[in-house]
C-alpha cells in the first residue's frame, strides 16, 4: 500500500512551482498525493520566509499539523521552501514536531527526505542554491485553465530590504527551449492562460549571454496553439524596454497587463532601498508604457514605513499614487528582516505609523479604482469563466485585466445558460462593487 503525501505551499507562485515539481517526483516514486493534508502519512509544508508575517503563517501551519501527530494521523512533517533554506537547523532545534528540513538546493532529494522522515529519522538536507531544480515534470495545482510558468529564479538586484538573494541565490534563467516545451505540455493539458513568473521577469536571458530576451520568449510562446493569454508578473522598472513594450502592444495573446513593483517614488528612499529613480522618472515610465500600449492595466506594489521615510517623503508618495492612477496597487509596511542591509538602518518608523500610512495609500488607491470601475461600465470584455457562485446566483471569472489570486473578479448573470470553467465568453459590464465588476453574458449572434 502506497504512503500518502500532502503538501501546503505558502507564499509566491515561484514557491508553488517548486511544490509542483516535488509532488511529481514523489508520485513517480510511488507516493500517493492527497489534497487533504490531514489525511497524509507525510505532510510537507513548503514555506515562505520573505517577511515576518509570511514566516508566522508558515510556523502556524506547522504547529497545527503537529497537533495531528499524537493522533497517529500524520506520521511525519517535512519543512521545505524559503524558510527552510533561510533558518535551516534552527527549525529542527525550535520545533520538535518537525521531522525533516529540506533546503531549496536539496529539492531533488525530496523523495529520500520523506522516506527517511517516515522511517523515524530526524534529518536536515541542504545543497547549493543553484542546484535547485527549475525544469522537470510537474503536477499542476492550479485550476486546469491557467498555470504559472517560471522563466527564472534567484535575484541579483540586492534591494536593501530584501532577503531573497540570500535565500534563493543569484539570478538563473531557464533555457528558452525548456520553457517553450513546458508551455506546450501545459497547453496540451488544457491550460489557456500562462502567468510568467520570476523574481525579475524583465531580466530574463541576461545570464544566457547577450541582452534581455523576454520579448523573444514571449514571441515564441505566442505561437503555441491553445494558449489564449500570456501574463507578465514581477517586471523590474529599469528593464522595461521599447522592444518588450512593442511585443505587448502587438501580440494579441500577451495580456495588456504589466506588474511593476516600484516600492516608492522618492529619490532618497529609493536610494536607501538600493533602487533607482525618482517621482518624475517613474511617472515618465508610466506615461511611456501607457503611450506605447494603449489601454494597458498597470499593477504596482509600494512600501511604506521604510527606515528614515519622512512625512514629506510619504506625502510625495501619496501624490504619486494620485498622479500615476494605477489600476491595481498593493501596499505593505516595511518588515525588519535580519541579514538585510536595511535591518540596521536608523530612524525606524513606528509600527503604528507604518500601518497608518498603509491605510492612507490604500484610501488614495481606492479612489483611483472607483474611477476606473466607473469607466468600465458600458463596455463588453472577454472573461475567463472560473466558476458559479451559489450565494450570488451568478457566474464569476476574470478578464485579461485581472491576475489570478491577486486582482478582482467579474460577476455576471448568464440568463440560465450553463458555462464551463475555462471558457472565455463576452460580458457586458453594468455596475461595480468594491474592486469587482458586475455584468451579464453577451449572447453570440
């Protein structure tokens, strides 16, 4: 009888890609993957270790699973992912419920690690960060109609607040033929939307020799039959080239959507973050993108409460949000992460003040979103059907303007017509509610 394995994968889509590769290895070795981790013999927590709140979530999941071990339901708990790589043997020392810790460089050894843990050994396994598998077969854990496609891993940007380079190592691009091959397999399995991810997608190909190659990769992916949408996440502002914007503008399959985490707009704050730019240059970039790709949806992420951020600098950030008019925006408070240069910076902003600034930014953004939603009323747009909401009594889905798990939904009536998840239909927008749009199915003539 095969032993059952379950996995909780926390954090970003890159971590989810790691989880899918490991699950396939385990299944190929004879383990039976189960969706309900509480019914698994071996429970794997694929952790995030980016910021304090992510670490807390990972620890809480491990503790909750540990409560099932005395009942004999779960026989072993294995910790993988970024927190495992970052804190290593500290996890075994501090968490008695954990049986094994597997760093990202040892992901290829996940089968042996799980077998050892189930045999009663208490082990840790690590390897070189660059040995972390980026290619291979995977078990898709997203819905059948969309998948994350990792094009690179690691980061060389070295932003002063970020622990990722120390956790994931230097930037490593996957070979384009490997990416295209994987995309073709996904398309053959029914995937209609590819979401391209990396710590910095716009840097893709720099380490393969020559210049950035993202535009060429996009062009190749657009040739794959069955793929309808290709979405870009995690674009670094310094590397948004004219060539890339031309591809986004001219290739119908590439979503007119770009995620560019800017973090701030004040020159001094950005310099302290080890990032470039200022308010004027970033507004110029936003204008350039909008001019070259009419109708594009821009998402960004901002950070408030960075050490030394003055009230004047924060006010400048508020003005930037009003002027840039991002359709999508997230904001988080700086987290003091050990082993990062920003950890030792003076003039920390209090936690209370940081939260207050976060709320103000999101209030500013809500006005931008309200105006955008109002402008959408009366339009007819393609929507990828995701499911049926029994409480609301209508279908819901996303447009090309909405990334999965991040952005809003579109709720729409169908006049009794049954739709299948993964279908792309036309919806007429008639109203909005918070960040979601409301409409009705447009019948084809």
